[in-house]
DNA sequence: GTGTTTGTTATCAA
DNA sequence: CTTGATAACAAACA
C-alpha cells in the first residue's frame, strides 16, 4: 500500500478529548431549549422502543450535559437521561435555526486531515444519508446524530440505570482523585495484562482509546506491549504524566480528526498535527530521528510505536 | 472475496 | 468469584 493510501485509510473515533469537545460545544447551543420534535431514521440508533423514546423526550429540555468516559449524558428534567455513545463514526452536529442562519456568518467549508480534501460536515448540508436522528428545538435549531457505521446509540435511561452505567466506568483522567498513587494502584490490579490493554480498559481509566493510548506510551517512552507488571516506578510516573499531558493538549486543540470526527459545529479537531506515532507507521520517528514507526497488533488493536526510543 | 478499521460487550477459558 | 483473551458487531474501503 502506498504511503498516500495509508494516510487516507487512517480513521479516528471520538475518545475523551473529542467527546469533551462536543460536550462543551453542545452546552453552549442546546441547553434549556424545548425539544419540540424528534425524528428517528428507519435504521434506528435508539436502544429499546423508539416510539417510547420519542414520546418521553418530546416537550422536555436538556438541562445538563455530562461526559462519562466516551459517553455523553444529557439530563432531561424529571430524572431521565439521554445516553449517547458515538462509538466509531458517530457525530453530534448542531445546526442553528433558519432565522439565525439567514443573518449568520457566511458559508464556511470544513475540511479535515492534512490536505486530503475530505469534508467533515457543514451544518447547512444536514441531514445526510448517515443522519440517524434529529432533535428539533423550539427556536428551529436542530441537533443531528450522524453515524455511518451504526455502532453508536441513543438510549433513554432512568436514575438507577444511569447510576449503573456510571459505576462501570473507571476514574476520570482529569479528576483530582487521579494521582500517581491511584494510577499505580490501578496498574497493580492488572499486573497480568499488557500496558496497552490496561490503558484501553474503560473500567480502569475512562476515556482513553486507541489513538491516545499509543500517543501516551510514546510520550512516556514505554512500549505499549510491555506487561504492566514489568513497569518500573520511573516508567509508571512517566506514563501518569503522559496521560495527563497528552489528553490535556488534545483537549486544548479540540481533539483529533482524520476522517469522521467533527465537533458540535461540524469542524475538525486540530490535534491531528501533533500526533507522534498514530498513523505514522513506516515513517521516521520524530523524537529519536532513527527508528521507523512500527505497527503491530497489541491487545487486539492496531498499535503504533517507535521500537528504537520506546523501551 | 479478504483483511482491516474501532469501542464495547458477550463468551469462553483459566 | 476474578481476570484475560478473543470473537462479534456494522459498514466501508483498498
């Protein structure tokens, strides 16, 4: 496969920085607006009864938007929650009402990936063939749920259900409780697993996916295939710092876009240009300038690393 | 047609 | 019981 082809087939899906970017965007645009209509595609993304889903949400408002790992939790009044998981190709795009668009900014095109001319989403062009659901608000603005691959879902949950889901997730990387001692304790509980598997395990630390797992290992200079039990104290500390720094920087730049990821306005994330290993297989290592980035299957996932400067 | 892509869950094994 | 490893899932593309 040519290098260009490799670049084009790279994909990404929302992980913590992307989901958090969407959450913040939606917080600015849809909170406390009355939901007047909900449209569900025939290929429904709703878990459970779609008619019941619509009737229970219609007329209510989203009063709060939280994130649990990669899951978005929209609080409706009356202890009901809309859980949205974007999985691989899900998008939540907000389109302002007609009145706002008419007097709004000029038409803007959004592109992603270093010059590959791959459009993300222009809210004006919605719905698309992959729009699976749309929420219409009283000011005629809309929230579209797009999902090409249909792994993502919308699920209405009660308090108990939501709490159960919440308990299944591990610690949030930006929580005050997530300190070095806690990280070591987490690793100690998974001594038999590989580092990469531990980083990806949502029940341990919530929100790290394939891209950031690889970037975190590279940043820390540790091979992702290392058994967790083999990590030295110094390496554990480096990994802990890397989790925070990589995710913080990705968040700062609005996440990573190769192909499908778009924020709540349909725009790409800018962290793509800061990636050091993910999608760089076959290319020279940016840090040691000697190694060639390798790609292998580790813990069941495509994993990129520098065999020279990651130990 | 085959292999690869990914987050999560189901399933089986130890 | 826990923990881990792996398959399965949907859909697209090379």
